C-alpha cells in the first residue's frame, strides 16, 4: 500500500457503533504527520460572543490543508476551536505555509491567536502513543475519519506544553505564509432545534482495557439512541429548517476569509458574489432544479447526510437535537457512570446549531461541520477536562 494514498485505500466501516472496536483500526504510516490548530483563550472569546469566529478559524485550517490535495482524501477531525489533519510527508512544507497563513488571517481579521504546528507520527509513537484511523461511512459520498491510540490529543498537548511548544509550533519568520481558503462557505442561518435545543456531547471512557472501553462506548451509543431516537430523529439538521442567509453578520465570515489579503477590489467583488450565490441557491433549491451534475431538489438531504454530527477520536463526539427532558435524562445517566469512574463527559446545550461548509463541488464533494452555538465542542471539552482532573 502506497503511504501517499494510504487513507484512500482503507475500507470504510458501515456501522457507527463499531467505532470503539480496536480491530477496525489501521496504524497511520510512520512517515505521516499531524497538523494541529488550536485557538488560544477560546473560552474568553466564546464568553464575549465570538464562537462563530472561533468555529470558522478551526474550519479554515481544515479547508486550507484539503486544498493542497483538492479532495477529502486526508483524515481530519474538527473540534470546534481547532482541528487535527493527518498529512503525508510530501505535504509538510506546503502545510506549514497554509497553517501559518491561517494563523496570520485569524489574528488580522479577528484578533485571534491561533496555535499551529506539525507533529511527526514517528515522534508520537516514540512517546508511547499511537495514531490509528478508520473511515466510517456516513453517506454514499462521505466517510468520516475515526481515530484511536491517543496520538491526536498528545499532538495537541505538544503545542500547549511549554516544554515541547518551541519544537513543534510553527514560526512565521521561517516560512512563507500562503493558503487557499476556497471551498470554505458559511451561508446557512443558524439551525434551530425542532425539539427545543441542540446538544453537543463529548464522552471519554475510562476502562482499564480496550475491551472494557469498547463495551462502555457501545452502551453509551445505545443509551443515546434509546433517549433521543434514531439518527433521523436526533439529527441537528432538518430539511425544513435549513435556510440560506442574506444577513451581513452571517455572510461576513466567509466573505472576509475568502477575500483575505486579496485587495479592496476583490473584497468588493466577493461581497457581491456571495450574495448572488445565496440568491441563486435559494432559487435553485426552491424550484428543485437540476444543473449539470447537481440535483438541487435533493441538495439539502445530501447536505444533512454529509454532516459530521457524530465522530470519534478516542472520545465519542456527537451533536443532537432534542428536548430539555432528554438532555436531563442523558446527563443523569452519564453522571452515574462518571461517579462510578467509568467515563468522563462534557455537555453543552444551545438553542441552535452552527453550520460551516467545506466543498469542492455541490454534487457530492462537500462536507459540513456542525456544532451547537455559544460554545459547543469547546465548552463541552472544558467540562470533560474538569471532570477528568477531579478524578485524579
């Protein structure tokens, strides 16, 4: 198997409940790397109402790296206030440029300090961790990468630890920052819940063996299904609630990032282009038109199918639509498991979901990142870490 196309050749799993089974995973090659981004002080930014900007910066990291291959052939995980993308050795130099350009853009547009770095998987293994991956089939055109082995969290910690930060964090002075953010789109209004709230959940099993953790995750997934229903019932996006936005506040994120550093004339041109695109999209979708390869009558359905609403990176991550009563029932179950030291968890509720789109075309090559508003994954992660520290 060629290391360069390693991930593309893996066979996807079809059943999400298997994501914690060690047998489904394959080791990433030693000569691959983990590109990491993480927003500093994201909690303060969220408290000041800037989570949409935080979310967009994390997504921009992914899009800039995917554009180096012009495909979704790189395994990645989106964490709300940052991301991890695994890349082959041949992409490292270009990836450094893209990460640094994203760092500059985040600071120039939003005053956000973005940590960026690249950690060799070989080093991760030398420190006793591993990076294993399995594509999980969520739709006929979207495989969501699942990760195991603890390596992604360790790579992120390397950027935060003063002892290793200088070794792996990227220095703007040594590389030419250039990035392509084309394909990053943010044109949908926040999506309200059909049942009252959107919940972002992160759960980490604490068993002493892989078999014990696997059992815990399977139980958790089953319990979520019992409380919230199947994917169709608890999915954070519903077709009837997906509405394209003409709001300046909503469209400014994409417009600013896509026109960043390209000059005043381009900025004005893109300001007009994005609004024309929204009006055209509204028309095509409402009239269920077909253009070229795209059936706009089924686009919303395709968008929902290609959403990363459930994923795994040594932690179960899921965004759910439900009622307050359902969340309280889930929280009660998780709290009992936490008190018995079987797991740690974080849970964040909001009235709506945020949606950020990564696409190469509207036919099938599009992926959509979803999170709950006002903190989502970032706030849930803080709760999880606090509970983990309380057990130590």
